[in-house]
């Protein structure tokens, strides 16, 4: 089976995402509030979409409150 590389323009992140072709992986980006997690994810998503001619889905629980 042909292994498809996911291009990100971020070497270390691309390396993690492409291990075992990313199959069955959930990658969590965590840090303290205000450190730029969302900005970084949007940049990664933009790069993946542009460099791989594909679509990307973003899901976040930021700001979510439970009653």
C-alpha cells in the first residue's frame, strides 16, 4: 500500500503526523491559556489544506461550559 505523506511546513509536527501514516492517531495540542494553540492549529490546517489539496476539519471545546 502506498504511504501518503501529509505536508505541514512544520518539520517536527509533520514527522509526528506521518509516523505510521497517521493511521489511528489522535494528536492533542496542549498548553496554558493564551499561548497560541488555536493560532498554531489554524496555521497547520491552512498548510495541510494548501499543500495537500484537501480539506481539514477543526473541532474545539475551548470556551465550552457544561451545566
